């Protein structure tokens, strides 16, 4: 089958546009492997080096001055989506600090330890993460809300801190992938012209086995039951109001920034009433929490600038061209879509941006090889979300690593859910389940139109 005219019109990119990112990855991995610790290569330094290289490069097809490239970098770093992420970072730090200061973390953790059997604490944490992220539609908000609880659970049970961090990120990516109000779901469905309901139906069938397997694996993890049974788990229900407020506001669809602000302010009021701190101490606690997120915020801005330069240099278009030139079947088309959005996410560290960038070409591939738009949208969302939960320089791992005081790289192998999402989805592609063709989708739409016309 020959290439469609649409696919022939895609822009030709340049491999050189990927060089800054490749150099960053080589520096980061080589330093970690040689020195024995990935923390010895600070992410900010690595990204600055890659950004400097990108600034010195030029696109021969669209030559620019150094000053113009600097402005591209600044515009990319100042993207509205990135600025929102930066503010979320700062508020997450404040919420973390205040929740600790007014003992909300201790109360909600001890409540969970009192109610849940020891072998259900870890799977219970994952389920809570799934519910919260599905309600909020954002992985960042979920990580900010659950990370303090997970860290305290690790301390009280003797569990691996990196493991509980991986559980939280996995739960966060569940909702980022499936929530009806997630920006990734909106981007995936709109780019493919499919309803959210149809996309959810195809998507949940692909990831449900990953959820079940993850829960089983977590239930099998050893917990220090002796310490739990002998310890007195004291808690104050009033102290968990900030978390309840965050969950309730998320369920009713309040914007994540307002949710975080409400959590901080409610923690302040309760802390002042209980005498945990005075107003001056509250401001210092909130500020200290914010300072813990400063590195993460700066890294997000630098990555945004770097991606903008890579796009100008043709690196993004080069990826698109590379992954689709030898596609010959529906299965190959689905693998191309999965690889395309995965590499886009690795390059941009933003699953929404990667879906927006890959969506139009993915739609061309689905039309060429008769792939259902619901399945295409699911593949875009699943692989971008899964990889975003596994990148040590992406927001989710940066935030939780900063909160827990561990390297984001150490969390990666414990995000079992994201790993299982990838494995199960590849198996789904291999066996062709769930089945779905573009031609069947078009027939269904035509049939619905006829029925609607008859009723009219």
C-alpha cells in the first residue's frame, strides 16, 4: 500500500536538531554510570550545557542570529503551560511544608495505618492515587497531594522510600491517562476526532491488566507488620481537612491551582488554631517548602527553552519522519504511533505537548492503515503518560524526588504501573486487542446520523 498524499506532505526535519538532547542524555547517563551515582550530574547543569549547544547551532534552511535564538529559548521557557507547572511546583512545596507543620501528614498516615491491614497499605496507596488523579485530571496535583503521605508511610513501615514514590507516580499517571478532564485525554481525543467515552472504553481495556498486576505485586511486598501492630497510631481528624478539601475540590472540578491554595490556607487556619505555629512561622514554613521546589521550577523552564530550539533546528520533525517511513501494516502503524509519541515525550518531557505534536501524523497513519481513532487516541495517551512517569527529568519524578530527598532516577524502576502500561500495551498491539478499525468507526457514525435524521 502506497503512502497517502497527507503523509507525503510532512515536513522534513534534521537529525542535528536532536544533538543537544542526545548530548544531555549521554552526559547524564555517562556521569552516573562512571561515578556510581546519577546525582553527581545535576540535571540543571546538564540541561544548561545542552541549551548552550542548541543556542550555538543554526538551521541552514531558516538561518537566524544568535539574538533571535535567545528569544526563541526565552519564549519556549516562558510558555504558559510551563509557567503553570512552575506555579504548581511552588504551591506543592508550600502545601508540603504546611501539611507537615500542622501535622496533617501524621494524622492521615496514622489513620490509614489504623484502618488498613499491613499487606494492603501499599496497594491502598496506589488505589488512592488512581482515584485522586482520575478526579483531578492532573498527575502533578496528585503527586503534590500524596507524596507527603507516601513518604511518611515509608518512614513508619520501614518501606523503601523510592518504592512508595514509584507507587504515587504510578497512581498519578493512571488518571493522567484516563481522566475525562485530563489535558492529555482532551488532546488525544480532539486530535483523532473521537469522543472521550469511546476513547475511555478502548483505553481502560488496554491498561486494566496493568492495574491488576500492579496491585498484586504491591500486596506481595513485605511490610514491617510488627512495628505497625505495636505502635500507637494517634491522629486528629481535623488535621486531615486540608487533604479532604483537596480531594473534594478536585472531584467537583476546581482548577488545580485553586485546589492547592485552598489546601495551604486550610492548613494555615488549622495550624494557627491548634498552636502548631504562629503567622510568622507559617510564612517561614511555607517559604521553606517553596524553596525545596526552586530547582524543579528552573529545570522546567530550561527544558521548555531547549525544546523550542530543538523544534527550530528540525529535531522534532526528524523524529516524525524517521518513525513513519517504513510503516506497512496496521500493527506496524500502531507501533509507529506508540514509538512516535514515546520519543516525542522523551524529547519534550511533556505528554500533552507530545500528543499535540504527534496527533496529526498519528491520524494520517490511522487513516492509511484503517486503525480505529479510539485506539489511536488511546495509544497516544498511554505511551506518552507512561514514559512521562519514567523520565528522571520530567516534572512528576523531579517533584517527588525533591520532596522525598531521593534521586528521581532511583524512583524510575519502582514505578511498576508505568512499566506495566508499556508492556501490556505492546502485547495488546501484538495480539490486536481490543479490535477496532477506522472503517467500522465511520460506519457507526454514518448509522447514528441516519437514525438522528429519521427521528428528526
